[in-house]
């Protein structure tokens, strides 16, 4: 767990293990918590699934959050288009004067 003086915490939590066809499956999540004197802001996301087999081997399968990746890509494209359009606007204003 990471703690900063600003009330920022990064936490990992394990869910309830479930037994499925000879496997023990445990969900894992991450949380980013920002606390202030009168409240808090919490952002949770799924991180991985831990799979333990009967022979004792354990495997961690990360969860890829496609929605979060697509939001970052769309945000980057929006920023790129904003910068290009601002550049074209400035260039057109210089040409007119």
C-alpha cells in the first residue's frame, strides 16, 4: 500500500475465493483513494484473477480493461485534434493580417 501526506492511498484487495471444478479462483482489485477532512474519492478497478490448482501451482491472470484503454486513446485523439485545429486557426489568422 502506498500512502502520501496528501491523503492519497493505493490499495490492492482480494475478494472471496471460490472453488470451481478443482480450481480456487480469487478476484483481485485495485483502488485509488483520496481522502480529505470531510470526505473521500474512491476509484476501483478489477486487476486480476488468481487461479490456484490442486497441485499447488498458482497463476495470476491480469484483466485488461479495454474501456479504460479506449478512453485514453479517444482523449489523446481529441487533444491531438484540438492542437492541430488551434495551429491551423493561428496560421489562417496570420495569413489574413
